[in-house]
C-alpha cells in the first residue's frame, strides 16, 4: 500500500506545476507566519538553529506516544482556494519518524482522515526530507476552511527538526487571459477613496515640498489626528492629555493644509479622554467658526483595544456599553451643531470580536454574542440612533510574523473581513444597514514595529491591491496610515522578505529622522508611488468595471472615464514575468496604449513611475493582443 501511495504521489507531483512562491500559503519559515501559531504537547523549540533547511531556524520537536503538535490558524481559519498540497521538511535524529500521523481540522466538518507520514516520504536520519501530502488525502476540498493541522505521535517518535511548512498552489493555466467587461458598472468612486492619515506631530505640513508631494500623489482625503493618539488629543490646547506633550499640528493647521492641497477632511474625535460636549465644541470650531467643512467624524480610534488610551476605571474602560452611550449622546450634540456631519463608530470584524462584559442576542440567529460591535449596534438600534458609517482598520499581520506571500493572501480573502462586517450590520440593524457603509480609515501591512517590508516594493503592491479589493467591494473610504512617521529599526528584517532598505516606516514619505537612518525629508517610498499609480488609474467620478484574470499572480482592476478604459495590473509573482492575452467585451483592442509601470528596477534605482507606449497591432496575434507584465510590478494600461 505504501509503495502504491508513494508512486501515485510521485506521479502527481511530477505532473503538477506549482505556482511561484508568493502564491503559496506559508505557515512556518523561521517563525509562524501571519495568523498561524504552533504549539506542542511534547518538548518543542520553535526557533532552533541546530539544523535548518533554510535561513536561520527550524522547529525542534520531541513527541512521545499521545503527544500532538498543532499548527493552528488563530483567526477564522484559512481559505484553501487553489491549494493542493501540504508541504514540509523533516530531519529526524533517529529512525522511526515514518510512524508519525497527520490530520487536519476542517471548519464546520471536524477532523478529517488521518494519514501516515511514511506513506508520503521516507525520512532519513540526519538528512532533510520533503513531505508532500495532497490536501484531498486529509479530506480537504477546494474552498474548505482549515482551522488546524496536527502532527501526531501514535508511539514514541525520534526527536526531529521541521521547517518550511506551507500549502502549495497549483500553477495558473498556461495561457493567462485578462477579460474586461466595460459595458457593466461596479461603482463610482468618491474622493474618500484616495486618503492618507496625518499625525499630530507632523511638523512638515507647512513646507511647500510636502504639499507638492501630496498633490503629486493625488491625495484627496485626510484623517486627523489618526492613530492611537487620537484618544489623547486635546483639540483646544493641541496637547496630549496623557503626558502633556505639545502636538505640532493644530486643528487650524490641519484645515489649512487640506485646503491648500484640495483635500476633503475627516477628524477622529477623542473618545478615550474626551466628552461628547468637547467633540461637539470641536465641530463648532472646525465647521462654524473656521468654515472647515469637516464632514466625516469617527468616534475614537480602536477604542476596544487595551492599548488605546482610556481614562475610565475598569470595567468601563474599553467597554462597549460605555462607548455606545457616549456615541449616542455625541451624535445628538454634534448634529445639533452641524447637521451635515457624518459620524462613524469604531467597528470590529465580527460579533464575537473583543468580548465584553455584556451579552446581547443576534436578532436573526437568536444566538448570544458579546463582541464589541454586537453590543454597540444593539444599544444604538434600541435607542433609534444609527451610525453614518462603520469605521474599520486593516493591518493583517502582527509584527514579527510578516511574509510577503501572506500579505497578498490576506487580501485574496478580503471577504472574510468585509463579508462578516456587512452581515453583522444587517443582522443587528436590519434594513437600515443598507445606509451604513464600511469606511476604511487606517491601513498598512502591519500594525506595529514595522520592518523592511513596510518600505519595500511589497508594501506598495499590497497598497494598490488592497485599494482595488476594497474599492470593488463598495467600501466608501480608503486611508493609508500615514503621510510621515520616521525610520524604524526594531522590526522584522528577515532575509525571506523582499527589499533592500534596512529600516521600516509607516509613512509614504520619509521624515528625515533619525538623521543617521532615514533618507532625506520627503524622499518617496514605494508606497508613495502606489498612491500615485492610483491617481493615474482613477479619479473621483470614474467608474469601476468588471475585469478578471485567470492567473493568481495577476491582480487586475478596471476603470472607465468618458468612455476610456484603464487597467490596473499588479503582478505579485516575485520572479516571473507574465504574458497576458487581452479580451475586451465590445472594446477596440487595437492602436496605441500607454503603460505606466513601477516595479523592481524603479524601486532599486529610486526612480519615478516609467511611462511608455505600445502599439497593440504589433502584439496582436491570432488569439488577440498580448501584453507582458513585469515581475513584482504594478502597471496602469490606458486604452
């Protein structure tokens, strides 16, 4: 039986072409990746340098009979679309590892079939052996959601090293096709889709070079004072209520900057240490006294989070009941001052996220829930008060767990976030939920201690891809955090991550600090060029139209303005150029097209977006015109 399985697996792998690395779902590469965590009931060292298959560390696992090592996805499970094989490498210290068994927990199905490692590989003592287990052998079908993989010890096993664990994807079809349907419309774009966050200590905003950079990038929306310090900001004195620090950007400074660059405005009100009357007075000052036309106001910044500043004593700090009452009062006071204002509430991804002291009942399912958003939405519904929008943030990776592949794959599964939030709004608000849009008001690849990924081309491609994924799902605003920060050196600089800069930064423009680390003030990072690429792709009033790619590496979006179609093509394959055939329903795919491209050469040479022209008639074969998209790049195609 074992020989038959090995022969079948050999034929399967020989005949299967794998996707390029950034498409694979990495689980462990020197450290657990993304939302994956790894534990064991046996002796376990997650960062052992004794023997490694790649890079610096491997896992050292010592399991006796009955022990189990668990590879768990810690948030909602992992979607397996296009995944075909579980791959990992083992290096046993003695014979006997072939007896280890493997199985998986499938969401809503339980634990699937158990297989024996020895039926898929023949581990050799002291050598690295690759193990390939088809997911179908574990009972996993395309589209299933995986909660955990298990490595089991049915008997005492020899201690062993394990490394480079991933789920592999099958290669895309041999012929890549991009199909555009310009006759249908997804949505029209608002100015709020072209936003950036502004910090309270950004002393550069009065410099013309800063303002010119913002105009060049096409920034049309700003969130101030974004970040956790919004819960500490005293708008009257422009100081930090926690430590008394003076904040260099006042409300008047912010309004002046926005007017100078032609940006719409958003303010995040101080929930952590403020009062409803204070925020109402802020509305009066900004809109009535100063004529600032600040329409969008969010109440607090991640106020559910223990790290958010909150002066209330337990159990009322970071408390949904307290927040709901505050919001209901604030909405009445703020709209009494200026009825135009749109007021958003701090939201979470699901009805069980960030559990509270209060339990409510989901009106549709009839089941209890005690998450932050469930409690707030219930209390607002009971009070007959609706938020004008649902404010959420997106930074899918924890510091120290970054992976370039995982960054893109988090966006592949974006419906796990947007779908759950919309369902929650519909469940708790009923038909009124249709008038409560999702607004992304803070976004980055990682939420703290940024490393080299943040200043690399990966982050730029992520920005463009996340914008497109949210735009086609009718999210009403997109704000990248932030304009300036400063160079950081306490993040992840693992060699598996793409990039050459030896510092991280939240900003799209360098702040010039610290002087011995940061490039000069207002030096553009790759993320700046991603924002600028969006300006080339679409502007407010343009429509998004359907477009598809059958190649998992090519992320594609299409816009239309005045009858003219543009494509945004993001090639996430790090080492593979992709030739794509263009198909347009009713489009004239001939003549000259303009290409705007930013990729590896531009990043390496710190150059601007490159513009060129291609005559489609010269690349128009029997099957239609073909364009090649450079590896690890983003391109706007203007027809």
